C-alpha cells in the first residue's frame, strides 16, 4: 500500500464540484472541509467563460488572502487547450496568475492534432510553463484527441519533458474503456487523480452532462476506485471532482455537496488503510 493512502491524504477540491460557488466561496468551503488544496480556472476559452468562473490578475490579492485565511493552497489551474493555434499571451497571463497564487500544476487538453503534432505542441507548452514553476498535466478524455490513459502515457513518454505529467480522471478512465492495468502502467506519470463515481455504462448522449454537471459520489457507483487508488505513487494529489446538479437544484448548499464528496473520498481512503493493516 502506498504511504499517501491514509485518512489524511492530500485532497484538492476541484471547482467543478461546486461550480455555482465563486472562487472565494470555493476556497472557504475547502478550508472548512480541511482540504489541502483547491483547483481554480485561470484560463477559459471564450466559449466557456459563462460556465466556468475564472481568476485573473486583478483577483490575485483577494484570492491570495482567501487562501491564507482558509489554510489551503492552489494546486491545479485549468484549462489549456493545445490545438496548434496557441494564444500565447492568454496562456502566459494565466500561468503568471497561477504562479502568483502558488499553483504547481496546469491541466492541458489536446484537440485536433495527430500524435506527432501533439508531441511538438506539448513540448512547446512545457517549455513555456517551466519558468512559472508549473507542471502541465495532460488529461485524456473522450472530448479531445487524446481519449485514453494509455494514449496519454505514450505521448508523455515521447515528449520527454520532466515537467509533464498526466491527469487521470476516474470518469474518463472508465468512459474510454480504460482499465486498472492502464493506471498501473502509467502510475509514475500520474500527477493527480480526479475522483468521482458512476455506472460502468452510460448513453453516449449523456456523457457531456455527466462530465460537467452530474457525477457520482465516490463509493456509490461501479468505478474501480478501490483497485486504482493503491496503484498511484506516494504523494499523488487526490482531486475531488464531483459536480451534483440534481442536488443543487434540490436546494443542497455548495458546502454540503462538497462535504458529501470529500467525506466519501476520505472514507474510501480510510477503508483502504484498514484493508492494508489487516494483511
């Protein structure tokens, strides 16, 4: 069993879990729930700006104060599309904001590129992120050109940059047909693991709604969480990413929705510790 799989494992609260909260409210919720980190949006393509609240340069003082007050740090910033048409000015501004707030990781998605092009542009982004002290994390998902953990691992190994890791999202692992064996093979590349749950099968037309608006609380579905988590390397951050639109519409507060997801995650980690202790 890896040492980080303890009841006090390093947890990050992803903004997608309570997307109706402002960044400052998210940080306060994370502090109340004793999370170690948060994930914030510092770069959002124009078409997504109405959906994803983002943090800009003008917000740095109040966000930094909120982080200090809550006793949490900024782990991951989202999200940077790699599509061969980079907006370097916007990318570097978002990376600078992340650096000023202490971010160490940044999620990247690849769109519309073949593997050779993806490798070239990922190298370029890594080199641009390096002066900011930020490690890009390639996230495979069904809505991008890199759909699986195995595909992402192959690209990362070709890129050959020390400051490139993988984001392994439990949802995208399952929806791409990935297996626990894929996690084992890529474990040394995974920088953070995004946890949620759900059924093994879902209609294709429901996948976007699930990914952005309605995921299952960890432990309530059929995802192989208890099999995958022990395969991760010590120190891997567990990012709680569990949007719950139905609960929000039913009047459940952001704090309570986040509490359900965080408590369930801690329960799974504790159960793995107990299992390990009994061996």
